[in-house]
């Protein structure tokens, strides 16, 4: 079902240059002093929304779970003083009711909530007929259908200003980051819902302030339309996620270093060269598909022979030799072992299906 999402430039909020949205603020609103000090120090001319967690879903009890409803007075104060609209996370209908009663300017649905369709539907019902922006973070697990389902529930509530936020996934290999970026998840989301604005939360992907800039740049390189970055006046004293938060000054410096790119180039020579290389890629893709189709035809012939001679389809020792040879050959060609393994495992599974 197609959805008509309103593009970010028409949201009617202050944007960074070239229409990239920046949302910034502390992981949690801890005290009025902390929130106001952070808001005052932010580069307000670049920020669309001041973010702050009011209710914090924590894995274990006994940790700081947010200041609750009292924090809204601080957010209202910060907005009156700085002019920054504010956004908070909601996890149920009661949260939405309280947030709306305090004049919230935008809400977001966190990764732990996105995994629960009942909770998302409850939020959708609570905001039905309310015209405020809603941001939907990806679920903690790499489940695209859950993410799309949550976005659809919000859209069906009549909300036009909906955006997705990629915050990475837990439970899968993440390398040096706290959460695996899962860029492929967002790329497929953008393909499925091309009019949906997509932002990135590099803070939660990174888990460490030193990695935030490189992840933010990767997101902009992939044409994400905005960033949500956790910013605290004194990260070392933060009551939650202290390692991944930047100071307002660090945020200001980061925004100066990021490079924005366009989808096309005004340099005619450069654009022509890009078009030429893309044509070469298209031709190689055709060759790849033709080769794979030929390989599967041979797999079906092998399947016929195995069936006629009562030989099992799966030959583990043979497959191990094929994979080892492919990995070694791939290394000689400059291809990574994980990349080759992933591709050949998919080919092997399809080959087994063809043989059967």
C-alpha cells in the first residue's frame, strides 16, 4: 500500500544547510540545570528539535529510568528560552497523552517499542488526528517487516510527517561499534518506501563518542536526510549512555567537518564518467545473472544424476572444498573472506533447492 509521506523540507522546522535535519540533546533529561545548560550551548541555528529522554526503557531494574513527567516543565522552559522545539520518546498511550498535554513538538518510537506491534498500535491510536512529526526507530533485531509495519501503523493513523531512524541492531556482529549499523536494512527500507524520510542515530550505533563522526558521515554518504545525535553538557556525569554522548562544542565541530553530497554532479565531465562506470556495472550485473542461471542449470543436471544413482543431494565434504577454494581465490582478487562466504553460501542453498 503506497503512503504519501511529507518530505522533510516541508515539515516547517528549522533545518541545517541543504535540508539535512539535525536532532540533538541529552540521552536523558536528568535535572533542569543539566537540560537547560545543554540546550543553551547547542548550535541552535542548526537544530530542528531538542531531544531528551523523559522515560528511559532500561534492560535491568535499579538503573536510571528517566525523570518522568516532571521533565516536561524543564523542556517547556528550555523551549521558551532557546526557541528549540522538543521531542521525546514514547512507549505507550499514556506517554503520548502526557507528552501532548505538555505541548510536545515531536515524538519518537524507540527500538524496544518498535518490536511490539501492540504497543505501536496503541501509540498510533493515541495520536490519531494529531498533526505532529513521528520518528520510528528500527527494531533492536534486524527485522525489516517489523519496522515497516510500525511505520504503516503510524501512517494509517493519519500522520503525514513520519520519518524512520536507523539506530543499528543488537544481537548480530557489530565489529567495533555498540550496535551493527545494518545499513542494508535502511537501504531496503528506502527502496520499499521511497518517499519516507530516513535519518540516522550514530550515537546508538557507535556506543562511543569517538565513532560518532565516521558513522554520521557514512549516513550522509548514503543520502540519509538527517541525524539524531546525543549531546550532554557533561557526558562524564551523564546518568545514561555517558560514553556515546558529545558535548555541545564537539557537536558543533562535528557539523563543521561533515561533508554533504548531492545525488548528481554539476561537473559535466565527472557526471559523464560516473554514468560510464554505472553502465559498466549494469553490464557486469547482467553477466553475473547469466552466469548464475547457467550454474543453476548445471545444478539441476547434477540433481538428476544424483537422483538416478541414489546419491544424496548434500555432499558436505565436496562443499567445504568448493568454499575453501572460492575463499582463497577471492583473497587473490582482493575480496574479503566474509563477502565470498556469504555469496557462496547463498549460491549453495539455491543449488540444493534446484537439485531437489
